[in-house]
C-alpha cells in the first residue's frame, strides 16, 4: 500500500500520519490514520475487497445510506459525525479511489468500542436499540435505489434449490452419513417462501436492510456504554426487516458457540429474545408495520434455517465456501442451527406473545 499515493486524492490536512492495523474484520484491510492526538484528526482507511464486492455498486449503496442517515440525524438534533459513518470524499467528489494496488475508501474515525460477544443482557438490549434505530432512520428511504451487492443473499427458495442440487450430485459421498440432517431441511421446505412471498405481493415492504446484525457491528460509548452508531455497511441491500431481526436473534440467543460439538450446550435463550424484542421495538417505533411485526418471531426460525441449510450444503459440496478449521466443521455448524430451530419451534407461541406484548 502506497499511503502517499492514496492521500493525494484527498484534501485532508496534516502530514506524515501514523498508519496502524485497526479492528477485527476479515473482509477488508482496515487501518487507522492518525495525524495528531485529537479524534478529529483520525480517519479509518480501508482497502476494499473487490474480489467479493463490485466496488461501484457497494459505494453507491453506502453513500446513499450514510447521506440519508446523516440528514435524518441532523434534523433530529443529533450529531451526524458521531452517530453515522461518514465517507470522506475525494477532491473530485468520489467515494473511493482506485490505485494500482486496489480500491480504497476513507471514513471519519468515530471514537467508540465494539464487543465480540454478549456478556450480559444489557449488551444485547443496546444492540437491539442500535439496529432498531437504524431501521427507524431508514424507514422512509427508497430501497429500490440500492444494488444487491450479494445477489439473492436471503432468497431462501434459491438456497433450498442450491441445497437439493448439491444433495443430488453428492460429489463427496457424504449424504449417506447425514440423513437425519438432510431430512430436517427437506421437511421444512415450506418455510422458504413465507417472507419472500409477502415481499413479492407487497404485504411486507422492501426495506433497506443491514444484513449483518451482530453485536460487533455496533459502536458503543467508552464511558456510558450507550450505542453510538451502526457500522460495517458493506452488506446493506434491499430486503426485509425480518431478515435483520431474525439473524440478530439467531446469533445472539444461542447459549453456546456456532460450532459447538456438544449440542447439550446449545440452547435458545428465550429471555435474551425478550430483551432484544424490547429494545428493538422501542427504538424502531413507527418504522415497522403490523405485517412485519407479525413475522418477527418466525423470522428467527427462518434465518436460522437458512444458515443451517447453507452450512449443510457446503459440507455436502466439500467445504468450499465457509472456512473450516477441522473435520466436519460445517456439519457441526449445521447441527447447532438445527438444534436452535427445534428449540424455537417449541417456543414459537411464547415468542409471538412476547412480540405482541412488547408492541402494545
């Protein structure tokens, strides 16, 4: 990376900045630029992974979203520079630069902290507040302006077709050893079209969705621990609020890890579900419709089903997509998701009651 070559495109004051690795992301290379001691003199420089993303489309989405959120935040008396990612534009108004080494973008640095795991319920509540507020700010945004940077990402019907095609080929001969898991997926085929059909017929509106609603994508204040901003907007796309809500529940309400071999430790925490619902619905306010609210509990099952199906598909296909660290890693991952689904299916009436009670 030639830092001077990159910075020549920008009107950033200061010379000879320090440039050090920053954050724990795995998709883009992220560096912290510091021109002095003050927060206002710090920036986040990222080399964008152009093997995964179409950079033009990606930055179109991010620029539209951040401009909209900044305007909304300012109109509500907030601080856009602190409560929203800010793309630093080049001298000619572009949102990124292309060098011989690749594509780069710069954000204004927001001083905060992110967490990798939920240590106590208040962390999950504040995570819910952050994503609920994010959705509320974008409730009036025209999501048709956005590109699908990962096409058909949550098209569960397509995911099911991919699964059956891989199952039929069985290139690794693994299907005979996982008939229980295969039957688990096949027996729940009807789940696949439930949200998609409502999007297609207009019963549920197409929204701007984040698509990676994990705790580590929320910045918190170092002193008060209040949520500051939602970060990592690379997967922002048109979709359903239910996808964001459901994936947050899938990840955050698991009492163990995503790849625990001992399924006795994998359980769905209904109390954490209630915590997230309370924070999310409070923050989203009028930014959600009754039809969307009615699908929130089910969406947790759907997103867990989709994820487990993808893990099992990759296992049957020879482990090409998800990075593995041991034999049967993707199979272990699939089994944790299926265990969570069994818990949620049993608890679904209680989950739906929690949503309804919190919406009153």
